[in-house]
C-alpha cells in the first residue's frame, strides 16, 4: 500500500509544477523575492514606502459553476482568467493596484497537462492586471471530487494610498455614471444558465446567428479585467468618486454598494446595447427582466461615478485603454438604491 494506490500521485504533482513554471515566470514583477516551489511567496514593499499612508486591499473569489462548462468543453485556460478577474477587479474598484495573486486548485485526479493549462489562464489574467503569480496550491483529493473535475479559487493583494481609496464619500447629486462594457456573462449566474440550456456538448456546440458563434463559445468567454481602464482614468487626473464591480446580484445588489446614504443611482437601460447572449438567456428561459438585472451584468461589468465635468474625459481614458465606455446614468438625491428606467 502506498499513497499512489490511495489515489494521490506525488509524481504527477511534481510534473504539474514543472509544466506551470513557464507560465508563472511571465507574471513576475521586480518586487517578487522568492521562486516558485517555496513554502511562501515574498513581495517587497520598498517601492511603495513613499506613499503617505500605504494601505493594503485584498480580494478572494472563485469561478463558481462556470467550471461545469469548462469540463464539458474540455477548455481549461480561460477559467484561470476568470479567477484572477473576479479578485483583481474588486481591488481596482477600491482604487488599488493589484500586486500579487495566489491560486488554489482542488481536483479529483492530477492530470499535469490540465493543471498547467488552468495555470496558463491564471498567468494570463495576472499579466492583464499587472499582478505577479507568487504562489498557489494544487490539492489532489480522490474520493472528494470526481476524477475529471476540479475547483478553482484565488486570492489577490493590492495597494493604494489611503487618500486615494474609492469610497463614495464625495458622491454628489448630478455626478455621471459611466459603464464599462463586459465581455458577456462573466462568472456569475451560471446556475441559472445551466437550467435554461441543456448542459450537453451538442447544445453547447450549437451555432447561433445572433451570437455569431456557438453557445459554448459565448458562455465560456472570460471575464474582463478592468485594472488598466481604471488606472487610465486615474492617470488622466480624474477622480473616480465611486465604483461598482457588477458581479453576482447584478445591478440591484452591486450598484447600491458604491453609494453613500442620501444618494440614488438612476440608470437608463437604453443607454447601451445589451449583448445578444443576455437576450438569448432571457427569451429561452422565460426570465423576467428584473430577474435578469438582478442576476447578470447585462453588458456592463463596471460602473463608476465621476463629476459631470469629467465624464467625457473619463470615457475617453477608458476607450484609450481598449475598453468600451457608455454614459449610463446619473446620481440623484434620495433613498440609497438604484432605479433602472
């Protein structure tokens, strides 16, 4: 009797580490002080000592049941991007610069090539956000997960000068709400998606003219990472007064989180074109409109509030960073909450 006969292949673990090293190297920053394979990751804060009040911000999240699509499609790289995006977008929402990321992969059986493919996506997400992938864990757990399945989660740390934290405290009536386009469903609401569409290779492989691609391709599209877009606004000298990452709970849950008491967000549903994937989900599933806006991002992955005088310049900065920006609403006085009109 040995560990391998119990279902844990130590040699496969070693191979996974070797295969992922090439991807991890691409994410390195000068502040990283340790190499992959140690017991912890070290990151120097020397570069940030001139901040008035350097403040760490953190975020942790997973990919959720979107992983079921990855299993069915046998596509395992883009979910790594999703994992990073869900963490670093929250950090950017607070005005922070992501510094480093750690991932956690738990699987029923360690297939080194599959693990390396997942990590390649994690590394790509780190490159897009400027974060270093300084560590992680791959846990082989036979009998707990099916052999061909895994779970994926991550943790990120960023930094911001305390005076630059985006808190919503300076929101005022008349401020403009800008929305940054999403890439599709991102990583939320897939439990409902899986009720609307049959989760079979045949159904996911069906081509839809309104999507211009297969259903599976549209649904597996990775989450947008908004770090560079928000940095571009800041570097243009524009103050982002409040910011909301539109994740689980859609507009109704997330937009109020950016508001201070006595302010209300009014968003025009006709201010931008809703991507076809959401129309398809709604019509196929017979889902009420309010439920759609309470579950999905509906084409807007990030909402930020700026002074009316800065709105055009902020939108231009977002576009210069390669993202699509829309003026989607405004701030009014009233009971804290959001109205979709």
